[in-house]
């Protein structure tokens, strides 16, 4: 999905705007300073179009060196976005920090929609006009608080947002596979990267038809070139504060969006954390192939084994289908198992089931396990097709709505029959009379 990032300095009302865009039902953002957000990206919809909304507001917890931080935040968000919603406080006017972000926006060449926020009345509306001076085109006067003007703003954002994410479409066919090495701070990402790259590093400068970010690294492993995205983000040690955590999360999101497969690194020697499951959710929501790598296995104590097994069962239930590799970035133990696991996940991610086979499979399944009766009626499955790969998306046409439980049952059986190790799959149902 195309990505729309909301960028702006603290206190311009980004959170309020994000809540407006997401609507009351989805709003999970607490608009309070010092509160770190759970997520940075949200599924959003406007005028029938689906997109991913990236919220950079969680950064406001870090008030140290705000100017540099805002620029850094903006830089990551811009690199990740297909279009940027730049929020300025119309009652204050453009500040030096705003100007700095404007320069970054210009340099990026990405579409920008300028939001003049806090326009709660006609007097401020005049102030909003002054924002033409930023050179970003028309300022859209908005009161995120009261909802005024947000519809027009979103219309403009939809017009600026490409239909297909540049990140997805920029992946060249036959080019190197893009891998995001992700995980919470200190799980060993940079250690693993060094282990992998240290072993068989080959500098490949020009891969035909690709533009490579300087933060990415091309690595040759077993005769095949792999493209590790945003390795600079892994190498740069960010100081530990709430703000830094949020920054790491944003960076993770950016890396995932740019890749085909996410290798989620976990620390096997300590309890899995909420941050771990959050990273996994980010990869699932983005629809990427996923490999789980349990690092620090050299520290694994036999007493911990059963606890880890239980944590995997309970906390990682959403991703039971992902291949798991136990390894040690420190000693290099089992590091060679990573690439085969990545290859398996990518193969599943790109699997296409011929329509005939899919319908034969569903026909048998439904005959043996019909959908439960609902109101005396039985929703019938009429036809199914795989609408896309990467990840596999299925559309089932049925005579009535299929219950979520039944869809999960179909997913489980699809996985049993066709594998799909390491890929999320999506099933949607269209009701036909
Ligand atoms: P990052 O923040 O995810 O990049 O994590 P680092 O690679 O910086 O590693 C964090 C700490 O864990 C460092 O002290 C590493 O030396 C240590 N570490 C990483 N991998 C392993 C491992 O496999 N075994 C052990 N014992 N320590 C590890």
C-alpha cells in the first residue's frame, strides 16, 4: 500500500490530525506528551482508497536537541513515504525548524501536502495564507481539533499519493532480494550483520537498473547477491531513550517497507518482549515474507528451553508459520542456516496456486466441513481465486458472509496443504447473490 507520512515539529497537532484521519474507531493514539506510541503505522482509508498512515508524533517525548531530532525524524519518514503530509502551526507561522524540514522535503522530490493546522476561525485563515511562502504550494487550512478542512486535506493527499507504493514497485525483477534485518535494540542485529558480511563480503557497485541507497549493503552469500536495506540504521548506535526507541521503530518500518523479506531477530536468552511482537506485527501488516532468528543461542541455558518454547507458543501465535533459525551471531553457530530459511520464505511468498487446484481444494474442504448454519442459512462458497502473490492474496466469492473463525480454518488448511512457510496470507470474501 502507498505510504502517507505525517511530519512536523512537536506541538503542531500531528496526533490530533492522525486521530482525525483514523477516525474514532481506530484511534489508539493518546495525545499526551511523554506517551510513547505503540505503533508508527496504521492502516487508513479515505474515499475508498486504502493507504498506510505513518505517524511520527511519538517522537515528541524527546525534547533534547529538538531541532536536530525533528530533522532526523523527517528524514526517515520522508525516505519511507510515498507522499508527505507536512503539518505547520498556522497560529505560529513557519519556524526555523519548519524551514529545515522544508529543505529536506524539497530535496526528496516527494509529493508534499501542506497542512496549515489550528485554523479554528477566520482570523487564522489569513495566517494560513502566509504559508504559501514556504514554497510547497497551496496551504490547506485545517482545524484538526474540530475536524474542519480535514476532508479537503485528505482529498489533496489522495491526489498526491501514488496508487502503488514506490517501495513495492521499485523492486526490480530478477534483481537482488531485499532483506530487512530487524529487531529491538540489543538483540544482536549489528553483530549478525557483521558476521554475515564479514564472512563473504563483496562490494557490488552497480546492479543493472537499480538505484541503491548508501545505507544499503549488497552482500554475496553462496554465490548469490543479497541486498540488506538500511544497514546504516543498524550500525548507528542510537542512544537509549524513549525517543530513540520510537526512532528505531520508525526506522524498522522504513526498512520493512523497502524489503521483500524481514528477518526478525529475537534474543533467545531472555524473555520475549512486547517490542519483539510489535516488530513482528509490523512485518505481518506490511505483508512481507518473515524469518524468525533466535540469536544468542550460545547463552541458552537448558533451564530456559521450556520457557522459551512456551513463549513461542503463546506470544508468537500470530507467526507460527514462520521458519525459525536458532543461531549465535557471536560464535557464528548456525549462521549459515539463515539464507536457506530466507529462500524458503520468499518461495512461499511468491507461490501461486492455479485456480483449478484452489477450487478443487476448497470444494473438498467445504464438502467435509461446511460453514456453520447462520439464521437457518448456509453461506456457500462459489468460487475462489488467488488475486496476487507477494504475499499470496485469495479472494473467495460466497453466497453469504463467512465467519472469521471459518476463514481462519480455511487459512489453516491452505497452509497444511500448500505450505506457505514464512509468508502471511490474506483471505478476503466477496458476497455474491
Ligand atoms: P543491535 O542493537 O540489535 O544491533 O545489537 P548488537 O549487535 O549491538 O548486540 C548487542 C549486544 O549483544 C552486544 O554486546 C553483542 O556483543 C551481544 N551479542 C550479539 N549477538 C550475540 C550472541 O549471539 N551471543 C552473545 N553471547 N552475545 C551477543
